[in-house]
C-alpha cells in the first residue's frame, strides 16, 4: 500500500527528470527527400542552429548502420549550455528516431544558493521543456523522474506523490487517479503514473511517467551503474509501448476510411437491381457506378494491407516489450515488475485482439466490392455484345436489302418502260414518249426495287437471328 506521508521538508539526492521522445523516421511511403528534410529540421533544433553539412552527413551515415540500436553522436551525449545541467541522448531504433532529454536538479553555478526540492523540480522541468520543444514526438513520449532518498526515514510514497504534484506532468494532476502501479528494480521503489488517451484521433496523447526512488545506502558509483542499464532498458521499453499505442491510434483512421468505403459499396449494390431490371438496361449509370467501385477498390486494398501491417507491428512490439521485461528481470531477480506486465496483457487482450478482429471483418468487406465489380463488368460486356450484335445484324440486313434493290432496279428498269409504253402509248406523230411516261416508269421501277430490297432485308434479318 502506498504511504502518503504529509512531510513537506522532502529532499532527494541527484534528482533528475528525463523525457523520452519517439518519432517515426523511415515510415512506409516516405520519400528520401522527406526523410532528409525531417532529419535536417530535427538536428537544427538539437544543435541550436549550429548544424553543418559535414555533421549531417556523419549522422546520416550512422543511421545506415545495420543495428537496431544506433547511437547517433560520436560523443553519445550532447550537453546543454548553462543555466541547465543536462544533455540530449539521441538514438535510432529501427525505423524510429528517439531522444532522451535529461536535466538534473544540480545548478550549473556551484556558488549558487542551494535549491529546495520544489525549486529543483521546476528548474528541471523548465530545462527539459526548453530543450525538447523543437524535437518531434509524434509516436509518443514518456517521462522518468528519479533520485535517491536521503535516508530510510523518508517515505517513498510521500516523496513520489510530492514529485507528481509539483511537476504536474499531466493535465489536472490527481495522484489517486494517475498512480496505477508500484514495483521495485535494483532496490528502487518504482511508481507508475499514466493518463490514457480518450480521443481516437490518430494521435498518441497517452500521458505516462515512471518515478524511481533509490535507497540511501547505494553509493554514487552504484547508482550510475544501475541507471546506465536502466536508461537503455527504458529507451527500448518506452519505444515498444509508444509504438503500440501510436499504431493502435493510427488504426482508427484506416478503419474509418475502410468502413466508409464499404458503406458506399453497399449503396451501389442496392442500386444494381433497379438498373438491370428495366426494359432497357441503363448502361451509362452502370458504367458510372463501376467507375466509382473501381476508384474505391485500389485504395481499399492498399489500406487493408496497411491495416494488416499494423496488426503485425503491434504483435512484434508486444513480443519485444515482453522480452525486454524478461531481460530486466534476469538482471535483477529480486525485482518486481508485475505492474509493467499489465500493459503487456492490455495490449494483447485489447489492442492486438481488436485489430485482428477488425482485420477479419474488413477483409470480408472487400469481397462484396470484388463481386460487385465483376458482376457489373459482366453485365456491361453482355449488353455491349447484344448491342454490337444488333448493329451487325442491322448492317448485314440493310446490305442485303440494298443489294437486292439495286439488282431489281437494274433488271426491272427496261421492263417498267415497256409496261408504261403499253399502258400509255405516245400520241400519234410522236416518236418519244411523253415526260409523264418517264416519271411513271421511274417511280414504278423504284417502288418495285425498294419493295424487293425491304423484303430481302427482312428475310436476311430473320434468317440471321435464327442462326444466332
């Protein structure tokens, strides 16, 4: 049970405040130019405008080292300028840029008056915030507050609560609400503070902090050795945690996009019967709906692939989180890190299970889209074939009719003149028939040839339809 000692004259030896920031550097779909620009902006901020092309090239070269944990500076740490006693510790963890911003409560001026613990905390917070303001942390961030108790009489619980209240790292800090767990590591009493993100907006806004209070009997050298290992463990452990939370947040955006696509497909599917049961199929509407479905299909397949990748990312980082805790427990068999295992259980049962379930549902939602595009494409092809067949049939029939009409006209023309000459002989004394006779014979020849052409066209149409 956490002790809430009301003492106000609390002190700490070697107090320090650390902020771990994580940002995706080599994300899927990021161009080399975008990565280079991001790298330049980050290091301009860290080096306070003193970045040179040679330094940038050296950092880029270090990033390309085949290692999952790359220290990006030759000297490993970059110390702050007065009045703050602190440093940057930047590393690359796989595809992630990570940096620890550390500030101690020790004043740079040894002649300065000693600060109270409350004053030291505000000094450290100001130092970290000032040096971290230009560093991206889109993937997430985590805090560590640690120090050594002056003696065994000072309550770890009361001290941790004092640190929490004074630093106010969370909005509207509330110890009873924020303190979620307690454990031990290398003799230090650990307190876990967190405020979960309640807004699924694609951004990791989880607030998280650890407080580590070491017992008074440890020497400064022992503390330095323990903290050297502890920092490296936490750099990775916080990375896995933040990446899981960030990916889970990102999945909401993809899920919303995919669900909107399935809603559109459902609307198109509901419209289909009305378009194909009409006496005459509306090809224009079908083609427009098919174009809409095809515009949805490619982004849907791409986003579905990204969604499956996110589930795999959570699974991998969850395994790494558990392995990192195993390594910490192996280094200190007497430790108690059960409270850190709770996140492992939560990520397994909630985050990973939710994404795997959503992936199955969204994958099943792609099947109606595939079926719709195949069905509509088939209908359009059939209707086009019908129209093309009708057109070819009409052309063939018309050609036969025209041929027959031409033949009839050439054959019957002289006969028409003879018939008219018999019906309407020219007046006595005239050798040429009157104009009316020419007109009548021409009309008669045209009428007969046209009738023959129409008859042959109709017979050809009927014959071809039967054969088809």
